[in-house]
């Protein structure tokens, strides 16, 4: 009788160890990190006090309770101003019904829309298409033109619906528009740029004089060297899954995955947040983050 081939005990241990590491990785990145939100405090000279900045909430049925807890956490910081740089929803008109919970946020609230709010390139194939469309765009200050990104494959109606729900929740939604606010006796310009992946970004001309200017734009890859003091962007989710040494797998597809201080000059900063929500993975089943936890950004708080 033939004896069954025996697996080398050392190989057995190695395989079991790899299996255990994969299980721990999946458990942690699905059930722990996507909800482990913390406050990133930034001290920025000249910027108004107690500004909370968020992006990429991606509100939907599966994370509405989490977003409700984020709203409570933001309110506990007593913000004067709340700024949100797009991607309020994920990919479904049904997501709109959850936007009402943002009415609970304290402070003066301003927002711009992101690509998901227009249903513009919300999957991997669409994202890759943007990588090539972007090559035709002009990101110089003088000749700024992102019309090549306007492939018509989005829903302006959805953008209008998100805007309306946000206005009902107390937001001013800025679509290539601005407002001057008084912050501690200083004139602060808050300018919101409309979504770049939908080809709608356009800087208004003849901007008024202000003591300080904050620009909001969803996609950091579309930032030009404009005359702002503080630019606040999201969109990248910081890569969402970031392996040590290797970095974010999403950058293998040509997608931008940066987070943190993109421009850091004495009177000119651009910050890209890792965001609040997550893009679901495993065929849309599970939120996943690794080495890239969600964040609430508190400026001068
Ligand atoms: Fe997003």
C-alpha cells in the first residue's frame, strides 16, 4: 500500500501562519480600521479658528450609523465652520435619503460636490478612463481647462439632487462660487470649485479682496497654482489600503493616492484628507482600510 505524501511540518506551520495573517488582516481592515476615526489637528497661521474639514462621507444604508457618530464627534469639537469637499454619497439615488442627518452638524456649513455626487466614473474602469482624459486637460493658472474630463458619462440631475438635500440640511453648496465671511473681524473668502472629474471646475473671475482665502475642490489632482491661502481636497481616501514599503495598490492603476499636506509654503497650504467613509471592496460588499484610517480635520481648534 502506498503511503500518502506527508507535508513537511515546517511548511505546514508556514502555510498556517500565512493563512492566519491574511485572516487577521481581513478582520482588522474590514471590521476595525474603517470605523476608527480620529481627529487630525492642524495649526495654520491666518486661517479662521475652529474649522472642521471633512470629505468622502459616502453615506449609504450600511454606514449611516457610523456617519451619525461622526456628526456627534464633530459637534463635540464645537466648530464655527464646517467645510466638506465632496463625495457625500456612493452610487445610489437611495443614498440621498441619509443626507438629512447632516442637518445636525453645528456651525456655518459649506460644501462642494465630488465625482460620486455626479455619478462620474465611480468604478475602476471609469477611474482609469479619467487618467487618460486628464492628459488632455490644462492645469495651468492662465489656461486652466478641464473640459476634456467632461465625457458626458455622469448625471447632472444627481448633482442637483445632492445639492438640494445639502441645502435642506443647512449647507451652502458652492459651484464655482464664493462667499465672504467674517471670521474674528477678518474677511475670509470661501470658494468652492465644482467637480473636476465631471469637467465642471472653473475659477470665477474678479475675486474680491480678502484677508484670507480657503478653496474647496474634491480632486487634488486638479489643483492649479491659484492664489489661495488654504486649499482643502479629498477624493483619494489616502489610498485606503496602504501597505508598508509597497504603498497603495490603487496607485498601480495610475490613480492618485496622496494624503496630507500637498502644498506647504508659509502662506499657502493645500491639505488632502484621507476622508471619513470608504469605497467598498470585494464587489461592493465591505468597507476596507489598512494603515490609512479615516479622519476629521480640525483647523486651529
Ligand atoms: Fe470618495
